[in-house]
C-alpha cells in the first residue's frame, strides 16, 4: 500500500483515486505503517527512484528526461491513524488468537 500513492497512481494511473482519498483504507494503511517493523522497511524514495527512473518504465509514462517527482508528500504517513472509533474494543485493535485448545 505504501507504494500506491508514491508511484503506482502516478506512473501507472492505476486508479481514479489515490489511497489517501479512501478514508478508512487510508487510516488502516497509516496504522500499519506505524508498526515499527513495517515503517523501518518502507523506502518511499527508493520506490519513487526505481519506478520513475528505471529505463524499462520511463517510456511507459513518458519520462524521457529522467525526472523524479518531488511528491507526493510522504509525511502524511506519520499522522495518527485515528481508527479507534471503528473498533468495538479500541484497546484491542489487533485480533488475538483464541487459546485454550
């Protein structure tokens, strides 16, 4: 999901809307991103550089001059997910496995 707004939407015109335009999905994506293991392995600049400057993709979207876009602004991934209102039990946001077999 992290790659969608950063590259897929722009390069492949993959959808009519960006991930950020879907309120609940966007909140879910931000919540996942804020898990430290996911955040530490998400490289927005690498994604943009690869998809926008790769020789086999440049002609696909007309980037013949090797221009890498500055945006989108990825700092929005740091905003609170604010999904507490969607959970019946906000303190237990991730499903736990049942024990007692």
